[in-house]
């Protein structure tokens, strides 16, 4: 079993990333060989500020370590330090089909009406993501629900490459969508996911927010005037309420039904303070550790450089064979 996953170093680590993916990463460290990386090559597919990117890579690395990713157990690195990712992505660009990429909903969402003005990198983004996991023969990829389609594309690319070149080179990776909350929604709009790129910081809880900020964001979270019902079924048409119950459940480990039985008939005025308390308590150790680590650039850089050396060594045989089976001299 080999586990591989990545996160873009854009903005802060938020509760969606944490509950959708990082909790699983931390858990998998004791069960399998794990590689986790900062997807800096993905981050440059939209306009980037170089100084900001450098800060973000270090801060995201510190946030992951603070969340429990242990560089002594897992290989932790930034993608750009391992050139094999970009190299394999080019080879796989020649296997992936334009029709497949045209179906990617994340590209459609990000491009909106300005498709022609987007970078080629943003369009080919899922192929780099396929390279990220195929390079290491990943068997399992722990991600949130929003990455399901990208993982399916990685499987399609692997399968077509193996068929076209009559090889068994690439392992077909499986998406592990099993975090405590695979799809955490925005606090401002229950129909869109919590995201680093949402212009409103009030839409997300960052793992770096202090206790007052977390409490304020939850107090101001969009809800509806109705009291909480007895069952989750009755929340089907109340996405904001459903999301807050889901967050409570994921943080506390209690079933949603148990939480509803406790708050049934009560309004958000009593539920929100309880949610704020559990959120603050769960995130406090992470925030404390993050603040201790974030300015220690030397330590973070050393961890990432060491991780990159290990990752490069693990990637080398697969990349070499990919060149060979394609008939390339290298
Ligand atoms: P990214 O940086 O958007 O998110 C990192 C991880 O967090 C999950 N996630 C969520 N889960 C639940 N609710 C949410 N609101 C939420 N928002 C984000 C994501 O599903 C992801 O698991 N393209 C990827 C990064 C990547 C990658 C890879 C992932 C690059 N190469 C290879 C896996 C394997 C991305 O932008 O994730």
C-alpha cells in the first residue's frame, strides 16, 4: 500500500482541507508508506506572486506538520523540488485526450466564461495531478470529494498508457474519500464548497485563525430561522444547517443523529456557541504548534529538501521506465 496526496500552497489550510483530507493523511501514516507534497507547480497555473508563493509553501508545510503530518514517518516535500513530476506530466500529456480534459468540472468552474484567457497549465492541471500519483505507484490517494474526477482521470491515463505501450508500468490509484467530512461547504453559502480561493475570509475557518475569529465566523455563518429538526432527512433542503451539523459531527466524532437529538427544537442561537467551542478546542493545539513553527524557515526548508531527496529516489525507476517504454533515449 502506498499513499500519495497533495495540497496547493495557496492561502491558508482551512477546515475543509483538514476534515476532507489531512485527518486521513495523519491516520494513514501509521498504516502505509506515505508521500505528501505541496503542489506548488499546480499553484502557478493561475497568476502568482513569487514572494507570496514562497511564503505560502513554507506556511502550508508548517500547517501540515502542526496538523500531525510527521516528516519522520511520511515523505513531505514540495513538488517543484522533484523535477520528475513535471517530466512525467509531459509524457502523460501525450496520452491524455483533449476530450477527457474538456469534461473536467474544476476547470470549467475556474475558467467560467473566460476559457480562452486561461493558461494551458490550468487546462492540463489534471495531467500533472495524474503524474503526481502515478510516479510513485500510489495505490491510495486520500482526498476530499472535489478531487474524485481528477483521480478518475489519473486512472484513465494510467490505463491508456499501459494499453498503448503494452506494459504494466502504472498502478491504477484508488481515491480514498473517507475523511470525517468529505465535502465541507462555505459558511456563507451552503451550495459552494469551503475554498482557499473564496474572496470572503468569512466563508472559511482557517487552521491559523485565533479563537475569537473562529467564534465570530461561526456566529456570522449563514443559517435559516427554523429550529433544528430531529433527523438529518429533514435537513435535506437546508444546506447551511446541514453543513454546520456535519462540521460538528466531524470535529466531535459524534454521529449527526446524536447531535440532532440533543439540539432538536432549538435554534442556532444555542447551537452556534456549542459549535464554536468545539471548533476552538479542536484547533487550538494545531494553531499553537503552527505559530511555534511558522517562522523557523531553516527547519522547514531542511524538512522539505530532505523529503524531496527521498521522493526523487522513489520516483526515478518509474520515470526511467516510462521513457524506455515510449522509445525515448535518455
Ligand atoms: P486542494 O489544495 O484544493 O485541497 C487539498 C485537499 O483538501 C480537500 N478539500 C476539501 N475537502 C472537503 N471539503 C472541502 N471544502 C475541501 N476543500 C478542499 C481536497 O479534496 C484535497 O484533498 N489538485 C489538488 C492538489 C493535488 C493533489 C495531487 C491531490 C495536486 N496533485 C495529487 C491528490 C493527488 C488540490 O488543488 O487540492
